[in-house]
C-alpha cells in the first residue's frame, strides 16, 4: 500500500493558497471594519443628534410660549424619546447674564458671577465706581426667602409680593426662633398674616415666595416702602401691595408729574384718585390718603407715574422716622423730593466740605460732618417742594415737628452707609447731639464674615461670623463711627422710644461693598457670600437653600453720572440655569444636545459648539428690546436616564426685572456655547455694508439694528445695537417647575 501513497504538490499548494486567501480576506474585512466603524458611529451619532434636536426644538418652542404668555398654574407637556443616549439634568454648568446701563455713553460688563467663588469682576471705564450692590434673586423652587427680624420688634405683619402674574398659592411662611420653627401659616394671594415677636429674641421668617414685610414696635410708626418691582435705574415704581393692620393708616405718594392712583383695599371696589401739579417751578406732586379698616387686610396701590411711597400707621400721633432716598434711588444724593407732610427733615453731610441745600423760597448750609434740622414743609407753599444740594447729603424725615427733639424722634429706621450710599456698607456715621431719650444702634452682618471697629463717641472692635452676626449699643452723646476693617458689609438699625415701623427686606437684598476706584480694565470686588468653589453639587444646593451662596444675582453698579457721585450706572442680572442634556457617543465620547435658558445647543461633531435654536427675544420695531428668561428647575423626584421621559412643565411665577429706557444692553452666555450664541445672534450683520467695510466698529454701524458680537477678542457676549438711540428695555424672568418621569411600557 505504501506504493500507492503519493504526495500531490498541486493540491497542497491549492489548500495553502486557499487558507492564505481566506486569511487575507478576513484581514481586509477587519481593516475595512476598523476604518468604517468611526464612520458608522458618526452616522449613528448624527442620527441621535438630529433626532433629539427636533425633539428639543419643540420643547424650546413650548417653553418659550409658556414663559411669555402663560399665567401661574399654566403648564405644558413634552415627551423625549432617546435613541441610545441618556437624558440628565445639570444645574451647575448652565448660566447666562444680561446687563443694561442707565446713563448715556457708558458701558458695563461683568464676569465671574456664576463660578461659585467669592469674587466678582466688573468693567466700567467711563466714570468713577463708588460701590457695587448685589442682591440674591433666590431663583429656584427650593430656595426660600429669609427675613431676619430684630429682637426689638414686637410684631411682624406681611403679605405676598405679586410679580407680573400673581402666584396661585398657598405660600408657606414659617417663623423661626433661635433656629427652630415655632409657627407657620399658609398664605394666599391678597391675604395678610402676622406673628407676635414680643419676648421671642432673635427671629426670622422663611417664605417660599417673596413677601412684603413690616416690623413694628408699639402701635405706630412710619417707613419708606419699596415698590413691588422697583426700577433698577432709580428704585421708583408703579405698584405696591401693602399689608394694613386694624386702625387708620396713611399712604403718601410722591411723583414728578400728574398721577392717577388706583387703590384697592381688601374686598372693596377699586377707587381712583388724581394728584395734579401746582405748576410752580421746582415743585412736584404729592398725594395723601387715609385708610381705616376694622381688620387686618391688604391694600393694592398702582400709579400712572413713577412714584415713591411713605406709609404711616396710627396717624393720630407724631411717631415715625425714616431715611428718604434721593432722585437717583440711593440715599446719598444731591436732589430729593421729600414727603409733603408735617414733620422735620434732617440733612446730614458726611463729606469734608460745606453743602448748601436750597428749595423754593429757602435754603440752609450744612457743615462738613454735621447735621441740620428743618421744620417741614415751609409755610405758605403749594405742591411738594424739591431740594437741591451742591454736594451729596443724606435726608431723614421724622413725623415729629419739634426741632429740639428731631434727633430723638420716636421710631425705627435703617441708617444708610456713608461709603456706599445704600442700606448696607462698610462705613456708618451717626450723630446724637441731644441724647434726650434712649437711642439704640443695632448692627448686623450682611455677608459671611466681617471685622469692625467703633470710634468717636464709642470705642470697640469685634468680629462677626455666620453664627455670631449681630450686636447693639446705646448711642452715646456725639458722633459715633462704625467701620468695617476687613470682610463683608454691615447693616445698621436705629431705634428710639416704644414705637416704630420699618420695612424688612430679605437677607440677600443689597449687600453693598465700596469700590472707590476708576479703571479701564477689570475691577475685582467681593461677593459677600460663602465661597463654594470646588464643593460638591449637594453642598452647593444646600448653600442655595440656606442663602449661604446666591442662587442668581442682580448686581447694581453705583458711580458718578456727572452730577451725583452715587447714582446707578447699570445693572447686571446673572442666572444659574438648569440644563437638560442628552448625552450620547458617536466616533468620540462626550457628545450632547442641551436645552438651557430657551436655547438648544450641541457640541456634535468634534466638540464644535453649534446653536440649533437661539434664545428667544423680541426686538423692534425701532430701538426696542424685550426678553423673558425661562428658568427651568427640575423637581427633587425628577427621573433621568435612557428611557422615554415625560416632562410636565408648570409656570410658577413671572417677575419683572426691568422696564425702563437703557443706553446699552448686553447678553452673555456660559461657555462652551457662549461664543457660538453671540455669533449666531449677529447673523444679520452679513447684510450690513458698514460692518463689511468697518468690521468691529460699532460707532460706524448705521445700517443695522440687532445683536452684534462684542468686538473684543474671544468674548462670549453680544451688544444690542440701535445706532445710538435709547433702548426701550424690558427684561422678565419666568420660573418654571419641571417634573420628569419615565414612561412605563
């Protein structure tokens, strides 16, 4: 049989060749697969991007409609169906800001308000910057308002502060004493409530919505009342919601022009009143009306002209004293329209030179560091008289008309700071020349930490921390100076006698820090809250709830307008906005389609920022600009993941941030999409011949109205360009609660 065995060389060669050929084919197929996989993955990523883009575009349209036209309680519904990625909420990486200036030929920029540290940078090269006042907007569903109540108060009464649209309620209000809740009430719109504070010590209110709060000592007093929505340019307004206690209360309204006043008290019908000018030079319009009620209720007041309001309770006495703002809205100023009521005006001069104050038919000089009392109003006058000063002074109105006791007028008032001209700051001076009755000064921390010093008639030093943040003293004879030597600003409350009334603002309102500099570049100032950089999301959310760090801020820049040293130059509103992001993977990881602040953006492909839907705004006709910022906040039980999700979006409230003429309006956005949004907003510039010939020259751009990317290098902001015309500027904020849940199949 061995003889029959034969090696077939051709067959062996054919078999080997077949195996090698098969291996080669497999290698070629493998190489093709390796080279084609990124293409396949990129095609899959493109499908995911375009699919979710269309879904989020519909979501953006529904949200914009609800934000701009809805009423509290209105809702919309959306369903998001992922392809292969995940839907997640991110509340720490989304944010944007608007800024506006109230003075001609001035600019204002800001940065660093949303990066969780304790610093803020502003840029305003045109004039001297005196101070920066920062207010926590308390933006979010789980971020209540906190109101600190001084131990001298006997009673606090309050009502809901309505926005553009009234909340449905109920509003949860709780009273805390020494950190423990001792009482609570469910407050509905048009309701009022009160808490007895006598012998309770240091107390505070916590509310799920903004309140108008008054603290009372005894049974009477007087106080200046801020409007429901003060205009940022001068703090005037058109509407007030005032809680009234049983008895007789007087309202006194002042305006520059003729005024139509609508007054609604409780369930009574609305009455209309008219206040007309006298026609005399340097006079304005005053209106006084007494309201008598037999039970606690709420008065809603609206005016046709921008106005200021004084409230005086239990009108049959001369109790009450209050600081009065200047024409700029700051307490330190050169022009005032004081109350046209019987009483006493105190003029305080914190400067280093004599200031002359005049009015129709009279005048007085106030020495440096001194005070002057004037019986007011002068006899035989018609109309509310205006005061003009050749330097900056403080003005205080007291109900008492006894000049020798004006300094000791019975009442409660918040003393403004010398360095900021606002309700908080780092330098306070108080003069007590009479000392005929006991006066007490209560000073409290408006920040996180502060080192202070007392000099003059009283001496001492101290350190305020979050757990030890208040002190008080009897005002000695003479002048007492309270100075912050390091850290954050203070607030100073003056009380005298057994009666008094003052409006209590929430703890995050107007934390003002002196800047006192002028620079062409960026100016760094303190953000008077606890630093949260590098902390976990849980810690940051906890700080937002407690108020240890601002949820979103309004920054008011105080400086010289060419006449007054302390005027509002401009305002910046910075918002932490939650992002709904669809995260997926294409040829590379880290791709997303995100929805935040009304904009739909993506970084696909290759991390290239692209704007699918720009943020909504309304421009024109003419030099007009209006925007509503939709702020979505997911509920604590909201779900996320790769499943099909249903979104229930409800409008909680809508508030007005500004509705006043502005000279410059800017908008900025957090990166990585800020530059892309700025460039996308200015797409109409392609048709401008001026921009083509003179790129970057806003002063030569005359054939275009709209957004222009800031000409500076690498900025993520845009400027609303109107060829130099004054902009009719309106900015609103819509707070939206979102509940997401997975669809169970």
